[in-house]
């Protein structure tokens, strides 16, 4: 049994497959957790189930692109390549489609905390998880009112959130500006004090229990009679396996293409800065709606990041995007002082309709896919891993996997 990808999704697959009795190897071109799992915002974001695309968004995109510090950045040279993906993205924002996609995402969210706790217990790593809620911050009451339908839909799907005043939020977190308009409390969120340590703890548990992790790049497949017989590696040679799981994040579509499945996946590049000495003390994660960013207290300091940039897998980082996040964060955290720290950019695997691919290949009978989790790989990774293990073991999956088909595009 072979899993391609050693991020949170791939390692979750490996652990659940191992628990189901399979002998499992994991292959990745970098070490466990060293891609998006290393620098993410650390939130198990169970209420983030609404797709990014919405009715009327097409009218906003030009303004975002013209704003150098706006929520979306696309280099002019990359726009022709992104155009087909963007058209699919905008079509996914119809009112009916938003509801359908939210229902599919909510099904994953309902399982996420339980599946995280299964893996944390196995790895003796429960101490890494903390928090009781996340707060979404609004500058003005009018901003909340414009978003109220979204909060109502979350409540309808079983995830009620409640609004509090700016003064009440300031009382909960005194380092937040007293001038904010209001906040929404999202109960049930959890955070990792170190998301990279979470993935490496799972990887260490997997290896202790007999698993193997190989640092190499998959460059091809030997296919015969609609089955993969072996996976070819960049270092030479091949790895034989009776089943293959593709969980390679933003590189997954390149592998799926070789296996007969064309998937419109793009690298959604996110940025952050992690700072050890900001002078800010927070007890939980914050989402600043107007700034399009998250602020997270971690064991190594405060992490501030967000943004969406499409520039492909090979373009160099544009850390001006990370600097813009810090400027925006200072509006709600006026005491922010030393902002020196470590800047980071990661490739989030983005599908135009927001929900991930989870399921068996319709072309190659012993290949299974789980990728395209976008901003929510940490949240949905363990549940995706459990669902893959159920399929490989021949069990009826515990969720209806129709919304996550690889051939839905």
C-alpha cells in the first residue's frame, strides 16, 4: 500500500490505513509536513464550510486585482493560464451551487474533531490541540449585516455561531482594539500550538508502528490492465504496490493527469509571518474579515497571514503580500510592536468549487485520490484519511462521496 504525499492529508491516510491492517509506505519529495502543513494557520476550522465564490463576485475581481494589497493577486503573465479555472470558480458561486457545496463541506466538518482526536490519541499528542472557539472580527456592524446570510446558513447546517459586541470581544481579548464594531464567536474551533509538530508526531507514530517514509519524487507509473503495478521514482527504480493513494497537495493534478484523470487544480499561494516578540497575548485564533487574514497564537509566537495569490508552482515568493497582512493586522491589534519574524509562502491545492477530491479513480482500479482541500487541509485531512481507508478496505464509506468525485469536472 503506497501513499504519495506526506502532508497532513497523506499522513492521515497512512495512519488510518495502517490501523485498518495494511502495510503502508509514504513517498514525498520533501519531509513529512514540510509543505502547507508546515506554515498553515493551525486552525481546525469546523465552521469554514462556505465556498469562496459567491453570487456577484465577478464584479469584485477586477478591483481586487488592481489593489496591490488586495485579497487576490495574479501576475498579468499568469492570467491566461488561470482564466479557465477562474471561469469554473465563478460558476461555482451561484446561489444554488453555494448551498450544495456548503452541504458537502459541512459533512466533512461534522467528523473533523473526532477524527483529529483519534490520531492525536494514537500519537500521544493531545497536548498540541488547544482552544474553545475562534472569533471573526468586523470593523463595523454593517459588515456583519452584509454577511448575516452566511452565518444563518452555517446555523442551518448545524453550526450555530453568535454575535457579540466589540466591547465584549475586547473584554475577552484585551489586546484587540476597543474600536472594532462586533465579532462572531465560532464555537467548536480548535488550534494546534504547532501544526508542523502535529504532522511530525503522526509521522513518528506511523513509523513506530511499522510504516515507511521515503523522501523521493514520483515521476511516473507502470500501468497494466487498468492497474498500477509500480510507481517510478526520480532517484531511479520503482516501488511496487497493490494500491496507490494520491495525496500530494498542489502537485496532485500532475500525477492524476498521468493516471487518466484531468483535474482543474491550481496552487493558491498563501503568505504569513511568525513573530516571537509582538507584545500581543491572545487566547485563541482571530479572523479579521476586512483584512482577509488570520491571527494565531502558536508556541513559537504570533502567526499572521492569509491572502490568495495565483502564480503557479514555480514563481518565486512575493513577500510583499506577507508585509501587507501585518499592516492590516495592526488595525485590530494596535499594540503590535516587533514584527520581525519568519516569512513563509505555501502552495494550497485549490479546486474551483472548493470541496476536495476524495474517491477511487474511475480509470485505474487500484488508485484512490484525496487532494484539493484548499485552505482546509488541516481541518479535513484526518477525515479524508479515514474515508480513503474505508474505501481501500472495501467498506461502505461513512459519507456519501458523490460530491467529491474526481470526474465531477
